[in-house]
C-alpha cells in the first residue's frame, strides 16, 4: 500500500464513525469522485458504511445503472432515495 493511500485512509478513519456509534453515509453519484470516497470509507469501515444516491427524473437511467454496478463491484451497500426535482 502506498504512503499516499495510507495517509488518505488514516484521515478517513479519524473523520469516520466507529461501529456502534452510527453510520458513515457517503453522498454517491456513481462518478469517479464519489466512488473513490465510498471505496475509501468502505475500506476503513466495511460494516459501517452506506452510500446514498438520489433517484429522480433528472438522473439518467444509464448513470443509475452504472452507479449500482460500481457499488456492487466495490461491495458497499447502496440506498436509493427518491427525490422530487
């Protein structure tokens, strides 16, 4: 593991919530940025993370499909929240 990755994961650990104290919730779009953040939080807190994505008519179906696939591949749970945009 690289020094940079260790540094990032240590920051995630300090900022996150330990098991039993709540959940680490990641705002997730399925894009690169939120996928990397969700993967990092999942790496540090594998049983205490959930990613949330807003679902509405303004979110293209293909984006939602890709977001689901990425979440499944990495392994973190994904909660879809219907929004009214």
